[in-house]
């Protein structure tokens, strides 16, 4: 079971899980610690512009040298993406993925966090209850015995 | 290289610190980016790039710790990808 939590940002309570992205292939230890917003509307897990800024400025990853990905489409429009091979660790769960990165726009960075999308959420049964501050990602062997009606 | 499980556990302690001290952090660093590493505030700035420069100058390991923007302004996020 992976435990997340609700956190208040910008006056709103939102569900998060903590994770670590590792970027294999570098000559140095390149990993990024992130709080991921649990977003069941997101098709893919992705790195937000602010976390991309950390990758560029502090991990020395050249976004321009990375392959272009499919554009990210949101309510506010489209954004260009790059992709990088990564390993995401959440609790005892690790998965290799091709990770889209939203390219930072010019000017001030939006405070939007990176997203945990359905490509990862779909490995689990997701339970969220704001009243009790519970965000749980249950593996199949944990969810099946609950016999939740289909 | 820090073991990834040890790294994740340390990061969880940093996010727990942020949650436990959210109100006082908001009071002190409103409308700023704040960085927390090893359960301590290690930098704060209204400018994200300036904060990253400060973290490098202070020897905070790259990619480690929590960076959050603290604001009293209510925001509605409608996201999808």
C-alpha cells in the first residue's frame, strides 16, 4: 500500500503522494524528489515546468537535447513536452517509464506540481477520503480481499 | 549514491515537516518559494531561479528536498494531459 495525503496549497486541499524519479544513464547520481498531485484526469504522469526547472538548473539535464513528446493538452491550452527515460519509486513500488516533461514557459513559473496520472494510478485501486485525510494506492492483492462491489 | 528507499523516507519526513508547519511557514514566507531539506527551511525567495541559486550556494544536494510556493491567494487548478 502506498500512502499519500491531502495538502493545502493555494487555499485548496489536494491529494498528493511522495515519489522519487531516477534518471539512469548519467555519470552522476541524478534523482529528483517530487510531490505528485494525484490526478485521475491526467492520461500520463508528467513533470511540471517548476520541477523541469530543477532538472535543468540543478541536475544539468538539457531539455533541448531530449526527444520531443506529444503535446500536453489541458483546459488552458497546449504545451510542448520533452521526454526522458526514468524510474519512479513510490513506496515499495518502482516502475520504468518514458516521462513527459512540460517545458517551462518564459517568465514566472506556475506553481503547478508534477502529476501522477492514470498510467501509474491504473496499477492500483485508488482510495481517497478527504474527511479522514486518506489517500491510498492499493495493490491488487490488497484491494481484491475488500470485495468492493463492481 | 543514496539508496532510493532511504531517499524516499527522508523526503517523506521533509513533506511531513511542511505539513506540520504549514501555517507558520505561510505566515513567514507568504508569496515565496520555500525549500525544505532534512526537516529544515534551507531557502526562500519570491524568485524560483534565485532560490535554486541559493540552494546550490548552500550545498543542498541537487534534486533533494521539497520546494513549494506558499500563497494566500486562492487558486483553482483544472488540469489534464
